C-alpha cells in the first residue's frame, strides 16, 4: 500500500510550529512511499472525525481526557488498514498525528509544569520515544486486546487505566511479543470479572496487603532474559502468569492463587 509519511526531523519542526498555533503547509514535508493502491486520505479523516465526536462528548460531560483512550482505541484499530509496512513505519504515525490528530493529542495531554510533551506526537530521538506516539499507542491497544471469541472482540481493551496500558504493557517491551502481551491483558481482565482487574492495579503497599500487577510485571521482567516468551502458546502463558501471581492481591485485597 502507498502511504504518506513525514520524516522525523521535519516532524519536530512541524510540531513546534503547531504548538505555537502557526499555519503549516504539510505538503511541503510529505513523501509517498510503499507500493500498490494508495491509502485514501478519507480513511484518516474519518478516524479523526470520530475521535473529535468522542472528545466533544467527553468535554460536554466533563469527563477526564484520559477517557479518550478507552473509547478511541477501537476507532483507530478498526479504521486503519492492516498493512504491515505502514503500521510498522513510525513516519506514517508522525504524519497521522501531526496532520489529523494534533489538536486532540494536545487536549489529551495538557501537561504539567513544562507543559505538553512532544513525545506524545511520536517525536523523539530514540525508537522508544517515537513509540509514544498517541495514535500508535491506541492502535497497539486495539491490536493486543482483540480476542477471537466473544461478542465484543475489544472487551479487554475497554478496561484498565494509564498505568496498566502505558507502564505495564507499552513501556515494558511486551508489545514486541504479541501473544504474551495479549494473554497478559486477558489474564488481568477475564470476562467473569466484568471489567474489574484480577490483580490490584494501584500504588502498592505491602503493609496493607496491596501488592498486585506492578509486582507481577517485575517478576515477568526478571524471567525475560531466561525464557523465550515468543515460543510459548496461550495456555503456557496463562499457566506462567498464574504461577507468577501466587500470593499477589486482587482488587478486594484477597490473595490470588494462594
């Protein structure tokens, strides 16, 4: 598929200008890459339009900006065609964020202290910082949370807060092992709990028996170097997660798999 991109250096210049609310002619920076039929701009415009409607609803009801995450991820994942080269190209996500979503992303991340962090637009020196692109993170959330069974394939993606999705999934590198990440998400939000997390997700405190998903992630990371997680099937991952969760606490404060 052919698609338009904006190179990383140009993206930095554009982002600075947009945040200053300057007018930008994006065509001066855009390039088309790939082969085959071109990605219709109406696809990206449609996604941006749907996110704008969600944002308007959130603003009207005075809900927090982070609620855009749990309502917007499905829109992004369903809307963008499944083209491996395009989806893996951070320059595509640069352009999508800058041309179509910049206003919404700045609204989603109003910033504290120093203000808006341009890494939310996927602009940074490292591959890791570029993966912070908000549009990409929404797509990843949809892709990892999808289940092959059930009436709502995106069910698990609708639950969990910023800490779970950003700190415990995205920034741990688990996204590079899709099967493992998907099983971890389904493990934390099983259907029978109706949206409640299996393990405690808040700040941990051993004295009050609140030790949950944060400790599970630490235990996983300690095994990361000695186990090839990509070779495990779904059942094996679930068994491993169950074993690593022994003694941890659920949202009700009770031990899980004691």
